[in-house]
């Protein structure tokens, strides 16, 4: 059973940033997640496309406590598989279509905002020149967008501090944890804008 004491006592100001190239198949997962969020969902959702460095000041002005970068990353999983990583652990460019590395972006944003930066990586199947996502990646995009919409809406709930609202958040947090292979408390602390002292199951990676 989910322990409501693990739920964030104070919601973080969360900024969700989609990175990727819509013209290269599954490389467009980040922007597609932004597109697929539930209509009217609150929060800061930003389509940063293939040049996230051009949107850094927009993110800084949002004054986030936590930033979640959604991107296609080849971490050797099966197509559509999701993993969450600390941004600083991604020491090489995720895909060649992106300028700079996610670790560099994360380091800059962390320094400027003090926010916790994590990357929600989705394993691509095909990054050829086409607009369509592969079926397993499309399914993951829809699932991720739904879960993030749930979490953001619950964080915006006026009674977030109550155990009843925490109980509403529990299924989304547990599903996100299962989806990424992380411990539940890893996501709880991220959603509170806290730096997790105890690493989750998938918090480090080197693509070099």
C-alpha cells in the first residue's frame, strides 16, 4: 500500500520541458508529450523543440522548483520503455539532432534556478525522417502525458497538504514509478523539489 507520508508535503513548482525533433520520428517524443497533455491542465509546459538552449531564460523566469525534461534517449531499452535519470548523469548528447547535452542544460538550469532537474527518457525505435511515431513509442507518449497531467493537476489542488489529496495522487505517483523503474520516494521527493539523497533505481547513466 502507498504510504501517504511519502507524498510531497509541499508541491513543487514543476516545469515540464519537451525536447526533440518532430520531423525525425521517435525523436519528437518530448514535444509530442507536451501536445498530448490533458486540455486545460495547469502548470508550465514548454515545447523546446531541437534547440532547448533557446528556451533557458523562459524556464528560469518560471522560477521552478523542479524541471522534468522529456526526451528520446537511446539507453538500450525496448522501444517505448521509459527511464528517469538525473540530468547531470547524461554526459553525452542524447541524439545527434539536439544541440548540446542534457547534462549541460541541467547544470545551467540547476545553477540559475536551484531546481532539481531530471530527464524522463523514452527509448526510440525509429528516428528516420518522418513525422509519425512508432506504435510503442506513441503509446508511451500518451501514457506519460496522462500521468504528468494527473500529477500537475493534483499539485494545483488547493488541499494538496491533506492526506485525502495525497491519496488521490498515489496512483499516478505509483504508476510513474513503475513506468520508469524508480522507487516511489524518488518521485515523491522530485515532486517536492527536493534533491534525493538516496538514488532511485535508474538515476545514473553515461552515453559515451
